[in-house]
């Protein structure tokens, strides 16, 4: 059964601190119950009415956890031989949250043809989904500049693997309707909708990779109006709308103007949480009025991370009555491709450095 870290509204503050503090040990803790078995299937109900009462479940505070970019190249590939421990000790932190999400920056295929003109192409076998699930991750976005690295054949394999695994995946589909479709689930009485899209695509690959009404591909945030509509659609019947975006400039610690502009539009459309990445280094996070925005989560499970690109972390948000009421960045450092939470003075120093990144983000430390 899912660990009931948050047990009642009255305990919300202390319970959030308990969740945010989780993860200092190894890969232990009870596994979470998983949500829906894919974007095209009905959502799973993680908490519902009391049997026979006919009344809806009361909304309890929940915690959300977000990690950055994940793939299984190089030193990480052998870890898929044992999916239950593939992500290492960070799994404890992910399992402690009520819903955890990452960016799956790879095609899920063992075949296909490499995308032309790309220096780096990533792919992983279907066991990658088993590894994510075992680590306590509930949903992933594949809308990024590596999601179709093995072109149309790789896309077909990815969609087949998603369906076979039942792992909730957003930002990719057989057509635009499926790619932009939100993943919906109910957690402790809270109706969540999750949308994924990418603002980063190689110019020469945009026509081949972008999902349309007649062809499969990725949800593109370059089409701002389509993205705004996707958020408005997700808003219907939801208490919390989460938007995951692949955006920004590599190695930049400050968001681009187009990131800020898109965040503003999506906030106005009804997003409650906007998170993303691509820069390979953490960027700032904070509040845009009542919406929590994190411009860059950095690398997370990433084979080549070193120097600044090895700075990582887990973003933990507390949500109550549809709004983020508390946030915490849990800093980590990637070693051997895996994020390891920092402790003591190292954690304090990195948290201070990350907090300073908010200075160029235009975001506030608290909701207004």
C-alpha cells in the first residue's frame, strides 16, 4: 500500500516536512500504488468514497515530486538488468511522494534508424518503464528533443512499449489528440491532470517529429495556441493541472524570454504547476501569482553528468485545495549516472545557490 505520509489537513505542515526529508537512506520504503495504465485508458482512482456512502472523497493535502532528465545510456544501461533497483537510493524520495514525475529523455526502442544530423541519440529497451515504476515514478513525459531519436520506427516501438507496460506517459502519441491528451488520476480526493510538451526540437526535424491530426509524434509547445488549449482542456474536471515542458537553453541558469512568456500564458490558461528542463543544469523556481513554476530541473539519471551538469535535485511540492502551499528543493549530486541527495553543509550550500537562481526568473518566493 502507498505510504500515507500526509494523513490529515491538520498535520499538513509537519507532514510536508516529513516527505521533504525522506530519502536520506537507501532504496527502501513501501512501494506506491500505481495510477492509470496509460494515457489512453481510464484513470485509476487512488482514493475514493467510503464504500456505500455515495459521497466523494474529501480532498487531503498531497505531495508531488519532480526529477529532471532521465535516460539509460552508457554506465546506466546495465542497471536495467535489475529494474527494481535501477535508480538507486533516490527511489526512497520519489516513493515518499503521492505522485512523482520525470522527463524520459530517450526513445523506447531497440531498433529504428538514428535521426539524421544529430550528434547524440538516446534509446532504451522497454524495461526502462519497469525501472521507473519500481523507483516510485507515477508518470513521465517523452516530449523532448530525444523522444523520437530513432524516428518513425522508434516512435511505433515507443508507443507499443507504453501500451504494453501500462506506464502513464504524456507528450507523445499516435496523433496530436493523443500527444496533447492529459494523464488523469485521482490522489487522496484530488483530481490531477498532467500535460507534457516540448519547446525544443531540431529545426530540420520539426515536421517529422511534431504530432498532427494525421500523424504520430510529440506534443509541441512551439504552437502556443495549441498548448494553451491543451491546458484549458486539462483544466476541465480537474483540481490540479500540471504542465511538464522541455524548454530553455543548454547550460543557461536563467530562463529565456520565451519560457517566461509561455509560463504566463499557461498560468492564465489554468496551470497550477509548470515544471520542466533541458538546460542540463538547474534553473530557478518560484511562484507566478498562484502557479508554481520551475524553469529547469537539470539532469537526474544521466550518464554523462559532470561538473555543473552533475548538480541535480528533487522538487517537492505540497498541494492543498488545488494550490501549491509549500515547496522544497532537495539538492543532489549525480555520481555514476545516479542522483545522490546531499546532506549537511553541502546541502545547505547548494540550496542557497539554487535559491539565488530565482533572481533572474521573475518568480516570487511565495504565492501572491
